[in-house]
């Protein structure tokens, strides 16, 4: 039984189609990387999974239940930027994962102390304990994203959505973040969807790599058609089976037509 | 070297900052001296010495009739009116601005209404306020509040709308209700904006206060200025104007300090 079921999703903004006939079935605990050229609806797809937007047609179900029409605690999100709250200290950003679900978004007394202790333990584990009392603006990009992931995980979502979470980081930091994410995933067994522009990253982290692309292409009107899932790779073991079958010397080319900016 | 690349040193900066003040003082004292040389009884441009004497008299001497020092009574009365008016406006602006910025239903209902309201010249409403609320303090507080609330609402709702959508989505994925987002995500981030909006609206607030005091009052800084105008008492007027300027400057500076102290995270982001 799959956890997330996407059936015949169409999404258009006004007259402009973005996604066409997207179907996907993801089992609990799978890590799905989503790649594709710029503007082919990867982030739109993530927003649909998040329930920040409703599809024009089609349905998404989680655990057999259709989505309710707004984001909730079952699906956590990490954006490329603006994911943490700038007015809260690093520790309070983690505490917010528990506090915000209260009526006033605040905890009081013993509950608050317990949450702070848990937050400090979480910061210890991700190596941010020494900056617990600082504000996010004092942190480097990599530390901010680590905090954002820890914050999303502190709410214990069943599904974690990552929208180019490492896109703004330098290669060394990115490498660290990969290890961090793989460790967390081994611990929590969460279902993850990650949009990325970086193909090696997609294959390294994902169990599956799905490619969004346009199957129909009008050279005189590039916006005439929407994108859909054109490939669905098995990426376990670094995508080895696929590479041996189809492409002896490198990574697959996800673009069936000439698009300048692939991946 | 280009002018855009030339920076004054520490001492130079101080000197340049003092320069316009010195120039104004110089021009004034020259003009004053010239008038007094022609007519020692001249009251239009009193000398600095006269101004100093007047200031000392105003600050320390009791009124013969009431036995109180009018200067401090005027100050207390004006400041309490100003604080009440600005306080009410700030509270209203914060609540309504947040609601308009966060809740689409409220936005659709009130955005156009507030835009129209803010076009009403507040001073034109003063007679209505005097008729309906009497000529007491209530009308003056109402004038200040009415005068600056629309600006505060529009500014704060715009600032709330500027909060990154990502943060609001994030808060929802952490289970936050509309109230929790308003109180714990939007409100703390809007507070420094409220302080800077209040700082900007203090100028108009003083304007409305002095205008209202000038029209109908028994005390207050604006009342005193317009009272002594009849006697051409420029020395008193100038002392009061300098005092009002100093008060306004101190309030502005205090608010800036408050913002930096209470919301240190806002500095780094700005």
C-alpha cells in the first residue's frame, strides 16, 4: 500500500498549463528526488503535495485520504530561504515546532521548560548547541538550513518536502548537509520529496529520481504545454542498474529535447 | 577623487554636522543684532541673552495667579494628550493592520475603506470633533488618533503582507492556527515596524496637537504659543518652539533605542 498517491494531476495558472497528467505512487519511507529544467513545475508539484495549492484536475491522497485544502503537521517543508523565523533564537525556532500548534502559539511553565530541554538536545545532536541563543541571521547558510530541517523534523511529520534545500550552499557545506540528511533519514524512516537542480545530489540521496519534462513542445510557443513525469529512475545503489543498461559512461540525460538549462 | 568616495573623518563628521546649526545661529544673531541696533525695544528677533533670561524665567518662576509654573504644566498637558492620541492610534493600527495583512476576508472588506478614509484631511474634521466631543481633551486626543491611524494601518498592513509567504506556510506545517500565526509569527515581526511607523507619524501628531490646542484650550504648549502671539512675545514663542523640538527629538531617539534594544534581530535583517 502506497502512502502518497497522485492521480491524473493537471495544474494551470490561468490559461497557462504547468502540469499535465501527473501520476505517482510513493511507498512509506521512500526518498523521491524531483529533477527537471527550470519552470517545468517541480516546485508547483511540491506545493500541490504540501496542499498550499489545489490542482485544477486530479487528486492527491495521503494514506487513502484526500488532502484537506491547507498545509498541516503531516507534511513538513524546508524552503531554499525564509524557512526559519528571524525573530526567534535558534533554540526557540526548534521550540516553535511544538509551541505553534497551541492556541496562542506559545508554551508556558513546565511544558515550556520540557520543550526547551528537548530543543537543546536536538541542537546538540545537529551541532548547533553553541549558537542556541543567537538569532538565525547570525548563522551561515548551511547552519540555517540545518536548523530549518531540524525544525521541520521536530514536528514529526510523516512526509518531509524539501524545495531546493541546498541550492544556495557551497559544495563543501552541501556535502556535509547530505550526510546530515542521510543520517536523519536512517533514524526517522520518513517519506521525503526533494526538488533539486543538482543531478548527482538527486541520485545520491534519492531512492527514486523522477524527472519532470514537457512531452510536447511547440517551438513557437514554449508555454503552450505543461510538464509531466517523463522518467522514474530507481536510484538505489547510486542508480547503477539504469546506468549499466542505458548509458555506459555517465549520468542519464533527462531532457528528450534540446533545453539549454537541464537539471 | 570622486565626491561619492570622499568620507569625513570622526572629527570632520562632527564639524560638518554642527555646521548648519552654527550657520543658522550666526544668521539669527546677526539679524537680531541689526534690528536691536536700530530699535532697542524690538521684540521680533530677541537676542540670545534675552532668550536665555526668558527661558530661565519660564522654567523656574511661578505664575502669580495660579502659583504653578506654567511651562511644566503646559508640557505635562501636551505630552499626555500626545501619548494618549498616539497610543490609541498605535494600538488600532497594529490590530487592524495585522488583520488586513493576514486575513484575506478582512483585507477585501477594509482595504479600500481605509484607503478612502486616509484621504480625509483630519483638520477638516476638527469642528465636527469639537461639536460632538466638546472642546475638552477628548476632541484633541481624537484628532491625533484620527489623523495618524489610517497611515499606521496602511503601513502595518503593507509590512504584514511583506512577510515571506514561506514563513506563513512553514508555520502552518507546524500546526499553527490563524491566531497563533498572528500572535507568534506576524506580531513580533511587525513590532519594530510599528515603532518606526510611529516615529514617522510623530510629526503629524504634533501638528494636530498644536492645531487643536491653538483653537480651543486652557493649557498646553500650542495654546501658550498662540496666546503670547498677541503680545508679540517672540522670546516666549521661540523658547517653546525649541522645547517642542527637543521633546520631539528625544521621543524619536528614545523610540529608536527601544526598537534596537527590544528587537535586536530586526537590525541584522534590515
